[in-house]
């Protein structure tokens, strides 16, 4: 089992990297004008979802590579 502090660090790094990767996408072209708050919420939720998926993948891979 992985210590909790390592899991938290993995989640934080994956969220940060996914937010950085999403910063290259121009959501204002996809969304309507005058909806900056909605664009920011979409950006945060997508970053969380992608970060969670990546962190789960990394922790799953590390669990099997240790054995």
C-alpha cells in the first residue's frame, strides 16, 4: 500500500500538469461570449478529471511494477 503523503503529491502533480496542458486550449472559441466564469469552471473541472485519471493510472502502474 502506498503512503498517503505520496498519493497526495501524485494527485497534486498530476492536477498541476493537466492544468498546464489545458492552458494551451482556447476555450473562448468553443464557449459563448461573456461566459468567463463558466470557462474557468470548465477549466478547473477538466483539470481535476484529467489529473485524477492520470494519478490513478500512475498509482496503478506503480502498484504492479513494485510486485
